[in-house]
C-alpha cells in the first residue's frame, strides 16, 4: 500500500503528540511531556511539586481548569492556557507552568 493510499484509507486515530515542557510555580521541578491535546497534557502531568493530576475523563479535566483547582499558564509571561484552540496554536517545546489553587505566576 502506497503512502498516499495508506494516509487516505487509514488516517491516524490520534493526532501525533508534540513535545512540551512543564514546571511548577517555583520552577524547582521541570519535566518534558509529549501530548496531542490540552487534556492529554494535563493528564500526563502526573506529578509536579507534590500536586498529582490523574484524570480519566475529558469532562473532569475541563472541570478542574474551570473550577480553578489548577491553572496552566505560559512560563514566559503567565498567559493562561485554557482552550484547546489556543493550545493548538502554540509551538512545540512551549514551556508551561502549573499553578495550584491560589498560586500566582511570577517572572
């Protein structure tokens, strides 16, 4: 089967993952994560600064973000990343910061 035929007949089930970096608010813990969506990034972000994120349903991930339990921001300037559209527009290797309830971004 040719490459073009294979792409047409057998599209990938999940988009290819992209590399990102994630740190905690104090920047004392950093890790690399490959994810294809905002929900996947959050679900893979298993342990940063004693904060465990283990999500099984996309709804729960959205609830956690909306409820303010955790906020994902750009490490460079604190811009909140809370929509899939904005997440998809970001470059590979974007550095995120996970803020727990009450934490603020600092330069």
